[in-house]
C-alpha cells in the first residue's frame, strides 16, 4: 500500500476507489440533523466529515432536516442548526432540504410496498407490537393482521391518510421477517398516525413516516452517493438497503464512523433537553453545555472545534476522547488571536508610597505577543493599584516569586516594586500592601539593573472598572456521565460548575470590547465577553484555564 493511501482515512479510501472505478463522477454527501434540539459536540464530527470529504473531492453537501416527528421538532431548532453550521465555517449553498418536502413521494413509496405485498396495516397497540417482536434469542410472533389483502391494506392506509382514525389506532408495517436475527428487520413500523401540526407542513398531514423509512429514501431522492453516519446506525443499514431494493430506487452507500464522545460531556439530545427542562442550566446555549451554541458562547473558536475533529480523525470504533485535548485545541487557537489583558478577580489594594499623589501616566501594552499586528493599547498607572490577594504571602519560602515583604516583583507592563509593609484590620487580615517603586525600571525602558523574578498583573484603582466573572467548571463530575447502570445522570452533575464573581475589576481598555470577544486574563485563563453584558457592566465567561489543572482532579 502506498504512503499516500495510508495517509487517507477509511472513508477517503472507499471514495477514492469509487472515483477510480468510475462508479461515481461526483461525490455528494449530506448532513441530516433532526430539528429536535441544538447541535452538540458529537454533531461537529459528522459535519466535519460530510462537508470536508465533499470539499476534498470537489463534491457537494446537502443540509437536510430529517423532520418526521411533529411532536418534538420546532422551527427554532431549524434556525439554530443553520446558524451553528455556518459559524463552524461550512456552507450548503442552495441545497437545504426537508424530509417533510418529500412526504408525498414517501407516501407513494409506502403504497408501492403495499401493492408489492411488502407492507400491511396493523391494528394492534404499540405495546402489543413490541411484545410480539420477541428477543435477540427468541423469534417474534406474526401479527394477526400480517396477511391482510393488498386491497384492504391500501384502503386502510388511504383512510389513515384521510384522518379517519385516532392516534395509535393503526400503523403501517413493513412485511419482512419476524424471525430475523436483526430485531430492526422484524416487521418495523413505517407510518404512524399523529394528529399534530408540523413545523413545516402545518396540518397537511396526519400520518408521518418513521425515521428509518424516511431516512434512506430521502438520501436516494437527493442522489446522495455516500451516506456518512455514526456507528449507532450500522444495524439500521440492512433495513435501509431492504427498502431501496424493494422500491428499486437509487442506492446510496451508507458508511459508518465512530461518533464523537468526549469525557465529562453528554451527547444525547434527550438528556441535554432534560438539563434545560429541569433548570440545571440556563438554556441550550448555557456555556457549560456541550452544544455548539454553548461552546460558542463560552468562547470556543470554530477553528478549535475543526482542529479537534482533525486531530481525532475518522475512526471505525467508538472511543472516549479526552476533554483535555479539546481544551488544548481551544488554547492553541486562542493563543493566536486573544488579547492579553489585566483583570483582578480578588482585589487587594496596593499603594506605591513614593509615587506622586493624584498623578497618573499611560503605559503601553502589547495586545498579543504572538501577533504583533494586533497593535498596542494604553494602560493607566497610578499611586493606588489593585492586585490579586493570592499574589501576597507574608512569610514566603525562598522560591516564592510573587509579592512578599522585603522582596522585589515586577508589575506587568510597568515598574519593579519593593514590598515594604502591609496594613491589617482588627481581625488581622491584610487590607493594603505598602510598596515603593524604582522610577527607572519601567518595562521596555529598564535601566535600573534591579532584578525581579516574578511578574504580577494589576489595575489602577482610580481607573478600574467593575465587571462580573463567571467561572465555569465542567458540568459533570464523572468522566463518562450517563453510562453507569442504575445511576441517574442528573446525580452526576457537578453542583459547583458555576461560580459568579461580582467583585472583579478590569482595566479600562476592555470597555470597548463586545459580546463574543475572547481575551486572555493574564496569568489566569481565557475569557469571553457574554451576550448578557451591558454598556455599564461587562460579564466574562471563563473559556478555559491556562493550565491543565483537571489532571489532578480525576
């Protein structure tokens, strides 16, 4: 095998073989979400595979909403799915479709199956039908309605369409094999009755195709060459192929890949909806959620999600990806773009005794040392500053390089200072640090010859602007939530996943930043300006810490 072929993933190898053999002239893929919730981290892998594969081979990708269940689907989900895909950097151009647009054609397919003797109307309840399915080791039992005549089945099915029957009163089933080793092949449901308004077709229909019936046929209608989907659909493939064979329609080839499972995250829309409905999170776009909207709001760049997909690749077997790899991708991308700014989260007053009272000066700070084209900004400096309380230690060990009495430290973008004394309240708590500075030690112009091993961030007290900092942690406290038998995944939620700090102060330049802007709080981590911010007060969401501190929390 050539090195070039070895560098391809298994899907690319199949596609290149199909192109070389002349089986296909153009590759046509699709991304077919159900509009019953927001997209999550798992969907990003499916989007990345379907769009990137088509782009690589000069093909096309459709966006199709597989909207066969009016009970759970909503237009707001349709809108947000489109927004998420575009934000991720992909474009379906003019090829956006709905399975519901094919309802008439799918209905005709169902009638064809009836006429050919491959489908029948069943009057039994869903509970009884499920009971008759048998088990993986025990054959199912034929329905007493399985041998109805073609004429009777057509009549009943048309009356179902006309609205003569109530929900659950009748269903249409495929007539395959109740003894099949694949449980999905044991006379599966094709249509059910639902007298409910559909988000796209309104009240035009009262019968709706089952997902397994509509999915493969929709791929065929759109002439999809390669139906790329996650591994949970591998057992559905024989059923899709059976429908295609019996109907004699275009045979799309289904290829399964491992879904994206990430530690400390849930990738089930049903469970994510439960988090929303139970008020555990504020909504689908809560920054703790593994939804694309939530990650965007938290400050994850789209390029980081694409990089994560690239690094994890297209695999044949399911595995659990480390969240640390995802966070590493986020930091790698943000390091290129995020401005380095100063925000003090737990302020302690610092007074420079030998700096003139009521005076200030403007110092210069580089926005991003990784990209000097991002320019510089001015930072006000004055006699009274605010530093992090944790940056002071009264009785510090020798290798402590932050602030301690009798030692020097540099203030970022400013001067070297010497800690002279501290002021305490009646309870013995330090309320102020007294320092002196070296006037000829200004950053970039230092001629003092004085050494300082540590560097601290700070803000000028007279110029500092109050802000809110939301410190988000992982939403779950276990690595694989929702998989332990007899354990409710809600009991695995991390109750300390959000800490809100209303006592933070930021440098004044940040006032010009807007929702969606992501910055690096020097020495702390990356933070994104939240959409809840106002002109009077910015709210920052913690995107990711600078260090992989979770390695010690497992």
